[in-house]
C-alpha cells in the first residue's frame, strides 16, 4: 500500500510537474505577449501625446490667427452694422464699438508690415467716421430738440422772472444723455484727431443753438435796460455789466452740464453776447462829457466788475473780462480827452467873477462869520444846539462865495478860529477843480497816463493862479496878490503831496541847431557844391545836418515850488521896500557921495552932512517918517498875513527875511551916521537902535 501510495504520489507529482511546465510555458508566452502589447501600447501612448501636442499647437496657432484676423474681420462686421442707423436706445452700444475700433487702428499701426494692413486701416478709419457721425448726429438732434422745447416767439426776455426756468431749466433736461457721449469723445481726443473734430462740431452746434436761442433776448434785455436808464449812464453800465456777468456765469455752468472740456466756441458765443452790450454802450460813452460820470464809470468797470467779480471767477468770466477791459480802456480814453478839454476850458481858460477875486474882503467877511459863530456856540454851549442854519444868512451877503463852505468847519475843535482861506469853498475855483480832477484821475488812470495829465493840469492851474493874482493886484495891492498866490500855491503843494507818483514827465524834443548851422554853411558854400574833395558843400551838409533828439524833464512839483519861491521873494522885496525903502534910497545916495571922496580925479572932499538930502534935520524927518510908517503898517501887515496864511510858522518863515532886511538897513544907517555925523548931529537925527527896531517888530506882531 505504501508503494502504491508512493507511486500514486509520484504519478501525481509528475502530473503536477507537467502542469507546472505547461504553466511556465504559458507564462512565458504571456510575458512575451505582454511585452509586445506593452511596447505597442507605449508607442501608441507616445503617438497620442504627440498628436495632442500637435493639436494644442495647432489650436494655439489657429487662435492666434483668428485673433489677428479678428482685427481685419471687424472692419467688415462694423461696416455692416453701422450701415444701418441704430436706434436711440442703441447709441450707448456704440461705446464698446469705438473702443474696439481704437484697438484695431492701434493694431494696424503696430503691425504695419502685415499684408493689406494699410488698406484695412483706411477702411477702419471710414468705419470710425461713420460711428462718430452717428454719435454727432445724435448729440446734435438732442441739442436741437432742447432748443425746440423753448418757443422764441413768446414775449420772454432774460430780465423776466421765469427767464432762468425757460432758457436754462428746459434746455438742460437732456444734458445727461449728451454728457455720457461727450465724455467718451473727450477721453479719446488724444488718440485720434477725429474725436477732437467731432467734439468740436458738437461744441459748435451747441454754441449755435444757444446763440440762436438767446441773441434776440439778449438784445431786447440790453435795449430795455438802455431805455430804462437812458439818463443815468452809470446805472446803465452797472446794470448792463451785471446782466452780462450773470449771463456768462449761467452759460458757463450750463455748458459744463453738457460737456467737460472747454471750447473756443463757448468763448466766441459769450464774446458775441458781450459785444452786444459793448456796441450799445460805446456809442453812449463817446458822448459823455462830465468827468464825474466818466470817473464813476471807470470805478464801476475797474473795481465793481473786474476786481470784485472777475477775479473771483476768472475762468467763468474770462470773456466778460476781455470785453469789460476793452470798455474800460474806451472810458479811460474818453476821460483823458475830456480832462484835457476841461483843463483847457475850466482851468486855464477860467474867467473869474468879481466874487472870485474879492480879496481880502471874502476872507475878512469869513473871519467875521467865524467869530460870530464862535460867540453863538459859546452862548449856546449848554443847550447843545446847532448853528448850521445861521451860516446861509452870512454867505448870501458875499457875492461869488461858494455855499459849499457851510459843510466845512469854520472853527477847530479847541474853539480856535481856523483860516477862512483853508476852507475848501474859499479856495480859488481852479485850485478846487484841479485837486478834484487829480483825485478822480488818480483812481481811474494808469500811473504813466496820470503823471502826464497831472503835470499838464498843475501847470494850467499855476497859470490861472498867476492870472488871478495879477487881477487882485490891479484891484487891490501887490501884497494882496502875492499873498493870494502864496497861499494857494501852498495849498496846491500840500494837497498833491499824498499822490504817490512822480509828477516829472519826460518829453522828446527835436533839436534843429545842427541842421540850421549846416544849412547856413551850405548856402555860404554854393561855389563848392560840386567840388570833388573834402570841401564838398553838399556832402558836408548831409554829414553835419542831422537832427538831434533831446530828452527834457518837466516836474510839476518843482514848478509849483519854483513859482512859490519866486512869489515869496517878490513879496519879501515888496514889503522890504515898503517898510524901509526910504532908508535904502538914502543909503544908496549916501554911498554915491562917499564914493566921490575915493575918486582920484576929485581932489575936493565932499561932506555927506552938507548935502541937501543928508542934513541932520532932513535925515531926522526921514527916520521919524519911516519909523512911524513901520509902526502904522506892521500891525496891518501881520494881520493880513494872518488873514491869508493863518499859520504862525509860515508867517514867521515868510516875515523873517523882511525883518532881517529892515534890521540890516537900520544897521547900515547907524554905522553910516556914526562915521559921517558928529555927536551933536546924532542927537538931532535920533536914529532908533537895533533893539528898538526889534521891539517895534515884536510888539506889532503880537497885536
């Protein structure tokens, strides 16, 4: 059994071994097959990967080609789409189209080497023009519809209460629709000039619509203002400029509700509106003759309009400022012309009335009035009542007196009587007119123009004062004429001091001196006219007969000071001669006699005391007469100086040379009589001492 079992196991093992060998064969076959399949599979995988890579590459190439071709394809696509005018609701859809067109044009510019790139670029420009024309037509249609909502035939003006609602409220309803498109155009202006041109056309259309809508209304408003203020030029200019000022501001604000970029067409439109006012006012300005009106017009235009309004809104009112400045220059030009006429007629050509040259009567009457008013004020001090009503009674008694002095204080705060000549109303009319004229011109004209006019005005004023002084001299005395001129020249110099300008004016003068000399030489050398040497008369005339231009400076302040100095010197000389003229005459005669003793041809000595005019008795009478004359006239002289000048310092300065002349004359007299007369003669002559003369002058000045 064991053997059988072993044989059976052997047999089974042999069978198992055979099966194993058979399985190994199958496995080897399977491995070989797997190896073959795996190799083929890997090859297929690699081939698929290559195909996928090729596919991806081709897809990228296709996409790139399609992307590049899209710029070219868009030309035909946009051209077809834009051939049909889009609806109003589709207008906003053009914005992406514009963006794409800009991209295409930029692409064509960047890739100009592509085939037919230039052709497609030109076609795309035509497409852009179509799109822009559609947008422009849409904006123009909106603007026209906005204008049509306002009926210009109705009797509405810009001065009516509902004008703003009518001309601005309705018009701006569609502003948001326009601004959306306008902003797109404004943002693209730097990319293509066609955007700038389209936007400019829209600006032009806007300006034309506003011009058509407002021109007649602006004209009517200006005409209404002119009719209403026909007799008041200042009110007309003020109201007219205020109207245009607000109009420009409203139009500026309205424009920027439609657009964001400034336009020259807006300036042109506003300039046209402003010129309507300018043309209306200019024809009136050239007929204004009053300096006060012209000066006020300058103030209105220069201060109220330009400085107070334009400077605060420079952008909005730039056009208004241009026209306003032009109008201001016209007014200033008219003011200069009328000032020259005024200076010639009312200052240089002024004909004084008897009351104007009633000196010193006017001053004496005013002094009495001042004293009377002072007494009344003292008597009514407790009641605190006014004395203004009493002034007219006194002024009516003075012919030619200006009642405007009533408004000026006659007494100072401390109760002291001020100078009647210091009252504005007591100034000579040409001085008042000169100072009023200068004060107006100083605020109204440029510095250089004012300097020229002020120089001419002051010169004419000084001439008129000299003429008035001569008339007063003929009517009264030279002293009155001199004091009148001195006082008014002092007033003039004091009043022009605050003007912080140089009154010196440079003038160009042509000097004909060399030309005259050359002509004289030329006429004297006719024989050498054609000589062929250096003595040729014609050549010498051409070389030497040149005109020379010289500069000369005229200073009005110095002229005033010069005339003041000359007048003071004449006044001092007149008073010195009046007070001690006889003493001076005696001294001159005495000097002639004394000089005879030094003459070598005259061997006989001449005695001064033996001369008829120099006898002690005669000299005594002369000295007594002169002393009494001074004693009598000095108080009157101090009184009239105080009446005219009313300034102790000025009076002392003016009288000091006179005092010195008197003292010097008496000092020379004392020295002379001590040398030429005996002690007995000195007793007879009785000449006062220097101390006595000084005491006489001091006593007279205190009276």
